[in-house]
């Protein structure tokens, strides 16, 4: 499995860490999606915007890998939207129990729900961009 093993707490803390990871991944996917839709709608080439951003502080594995998927429209599942929805449901129900506000996680879940409503449960989670494209009336791809 992994090379680095980090004890994060008592029994169950590993699950909490996994859910925290999924929050971060979802919000990064959502941020990259927003940035690419914004740039494209404003007239910039999304592929070149991605390339420029990879050289700066906004660089991330999500921008690198999923940004490319978004631009290419390649949404064959690596990690399915349905699985990410399950994890975000765990996050949101845990947050409710703890009295923790997760407004951006709620937004990401809503966007995943919109994709699922379009038959996208089995799309890769990078297809979250499709919900923003639908809301914006603009695709970043020339398809």
C-alpha cells in the first residue's frame, strides 16, 4: 500500500483522515473547474491557462492531472463521482454531528449531484466541471 505510515489518532481516526482528504480533493477539483470555466468564458485558451498556472503557486496534482482531463473531456472513471458523493456524505453528516460548517463541501456535493442527475454517477470526479459548464452555458471544450 503506502510508503508513509502516519498515526493520526485513536481507532477511527484513519477514516476521518480519509474523509478529510476527500474534502480537499473535491474542493481542489471544484476550484480548477471554476478557474478553467472562468478563463475560457473570458476568451483565454484553457489549455494555455492550465499550463501557465502549473508554473506558479496554483500548481497542484489536481490541476496537472484532472485539469488535463477537463480540457480533453476525458471523463472515464479513475475515481467515480458516486464514490466521491459517498465520501462527501460522510463528511457532511460528520460535520453536522460535530457542529462544523463545511459550506464549500456542500457546494461541491451539490455540483456532484448535478452531474449524477445528468447520468454521470460513473464519470470521473473531474467531470464536476460539467455542472459548472451547464450553469454557465459554456463548455471549455470545442466539442
